[in-house]
C-alpha cells in the first residue's frame, strides 16, 4: 500500500524533473537568441534601411547582360555591381539565419519569397561565373540555399491541380 510520504516524494521528484527540463529548454532558447543577435550585429547589411534594400533590389533586377564578360564590361565599375554585392550579402545573411534555424523560412517567405526567387534567377548565371572567376565556389551559397527554400515553400503553398 502506498502511503502519503511516498506520494509526496513522487510529486516532489516530478516537480524537480519538470524544473530541470524547463531550465534546459530555456538555456537552449537563450543560446539561439544570442546567436541570432550576434549574426545581426556582425553583419553590416542587416543595418541597411528599407530604402537602401529597395534600391539594391531595383538596381540588381534592372541589370541586363548576355554573359559574364558582357556584365563585367557594362557594370564592373558602376553602382549596379556594388548593389549586386550588397544585395547578395544581405540575402546571404538571411540565408545563414534560415540555414541555422535561427529564423523560420516561412517568415522569410512571407516577407521576401518572390523577391529572393526572382533576383536569384536573374543573377544566378553571374554568380556561377563569379565563383569560377574568384575560385570561391561557396560564394553566395546561403543566398542559393535561401532561394531553394523559398522555391520549396512556394511549391508547397500552391494548390495542386
């Protein structure tokens, strides 16, 4: 037969266990918040104003080129080239946050889905050649990852016919 002291010990033990589990979850949450804050502080592109981001998007999406050499001839010393790097670094940062699961991809999709997709598709051939030219095969890899995530989200949300 179970007496009152045994029941109270079981209840107290369950309470301690629940407290330990809560503490572990809270520590993990605080760690994720610190990581996100560190990323935002370390990336100067997250400090751009909405107007600066919009200007970069507009200029990058207005770029016209036939191939990488044509792009370099037209834009290498012009604002469009700098805006491509700025926008790329901005989306690269968001891609890192999504990759590390510090920001949910669904939230990013709600804000940026179509813009991320259209801008990446517009300049992907440039990035492929930039990677070869610079020898940095990982250049803008998280922007590309972000593009893939946005593409998946869009397909998931589209009704099937």
